[in-house]
């Protein structure tokens, strides 16, 4: 007869075997890269040299006294703030519109979520083709209607490149806000709007006190996730511009890539990524403090 202690031990082993693959994936894809980056940030690790030594804080001193680092950091801030603000506004407006559409809502939802379904490489090459100064649709249209004197490549012109990549990122990321906000709007009881109307509340008061209050938790979580994703974004921006022209679109991930794989200075690149990690942790802490405040108010 198997004792209860033996059964518990057997079930513990079985449960561990089930979660072991997930634990290994987390260790290999998350924990190991983080700790290896922290380790190499204190060394002179170089991709073309076998030997390296401890340099302690020298890499951080080099990065924090480098003007290019601050230029990339400012670009990352602008890239993140403008992209997320645009995605939130466009996604929120689209969700409100879809929530009022009585016929074929599924068709319109599917149509508007298409940008989010494409991989970054498809989006990048499609928009590079659209913005090309020879055969691109947008430059030819601008010249045709007389806005510009001649065709210009919007992804290579210093005056327009940053606005162009932010526009593309808004186009790409807005559907995520739209879908999640629309789902949150569907959960708001209509009785609350009817009660507010009977109490004499205006449309704006109902919108602010009922709609915003119900969906702000979802918006807050989306802002946390999108801040992390957009600030860390590498593939889309690199495929569009490579960080150019003249480093105008070089963000911290691209700056770290150039230091690590361009200059082969893995120690310096690791120091950049550690600084990036600390900054994002601080931003997320502020976000979560705001979310906790909203939760206390809702109670």
C-alpha cells in the first residue's frame, strides 16, 4: 500500500517533469542572456579576441561619457513616446468607432488588424518600396499634387526620416491597442450610461467617468508592454533605415548592435544593454505605481 507521503512525492516529481521544459526555456532565453550581459559589461570582452579581462566600471564610464550614447538615448525616448502616443490615439479612436458600428463589425476588425499580422521584414520592405523616390507611391503622389518639387526618399531625407519611421510604427502598433481597448469597451454595462443620462450627465462626463474609468487598467497594461517593446525595438527600425541617415534614427538597441557586432566590443555593448535594462525597470516601476493607484481608487 502506497502511503500518502509516497503519493505526494510521486506527484511532485511528475509535476516537475511537466514544468521542466518551460523552466529550461526561461533559463536559456531570459535568465542566461541577462546575467551574461551583466557579466560581460564588467569585462573587456571582444568578439575577435579569445582572452579578456575585468575592467569593472570602465565600460560604463566610456558609454556615459560618449555623446553618441546620449544622442541614441534621446532618439529612443522620442521614438518610444511619439510611437506609443500615436498608437494609443489611433487605436482608441478605431476602437470607439468599431464599438458603434452595427453591421459587419468582424469584417472591419479583421481589416484594421492586418498591419499587426505581418512580420517586421515584410512591413519594412513594403514601406521602403512605398517611400522610394523612383517608383514609390507616396513620393510620386506628393510631386504630382505639387507638395514637393521632385521625388524624395522619405526614409533617406534627414528632414522627414524620423517622422516617417514613427508613422510606420504607429500604423503597425495601433491595431494592438484597438483590439484590446475594444474588448474592454464591450464589458462596460450599458445601464451605467443610462443612469448617467437620467442624472443629467453630459456626453463628455459620461465618457470620462464611465468609459475611461473602465478601460484605463487595460490601457495602463498596454502602455507598459508597448513601452518595453517599442523601446527595445530593433528589427523594424534597423530594416527601414539601419540607424541612418547620419544616425538620426539610431536608438539604443541599434547603438548597442553597432558597438557589439560592428566594432566587436561586446563588453561595451553589454554595458549599453544593462543601462537600457535599468532604465526600463525604472519606467515600469512608475507605470505600476500608477496602476496600483488606479486599483485603489476603483476599490
